[in-house]
């Protein structure tokens, strides 16, 4: 009877060992899902970074345009002042 009990116990332990922890396919699927999720997160972060860079470039471009407009306005003011002085001088001479 002891031999039968030991044999049954040995067979049962082999069955449990064979079925227990081999979940490689499940682990691989989990790894693929995690990688896909992380790729999506990385892509979204890159998109946000690109949008921030575009906004910065636009702001810098607008600042350069504004400075250029100010310089042009100053030049126009000087030109208009010189023309007014010339007109006043001409009118005074007549």
C-alpha cells in the first residue's frame, strides 16, 4: 500500500510541476502590451514636445517681427521728421 501511495504522490507532483509555472506565452503577450502602451505614451510625449517647440518658434518669430516693425517705425519717424524740417525750412525761406 505504501508503494502505491508513494507512486500516486510522485505522479501527482510531476503533474503539478508540469502545469504550474510555464506561462511564457502569457508573459510575452504582457510584454508586448506593455511595450505598446509605453510606445503610445512616448509618442504622445513627443507630440507634446513638438507642439511646445512650435509654439516657442512662433513666439520667437513674432518677437523678431515685432522688433523689426519697431525699427521700421523708428526709421519712418526719423524720415518724417527730416521731411517736416525740410518743409519748414523751405516755407520759411519763401
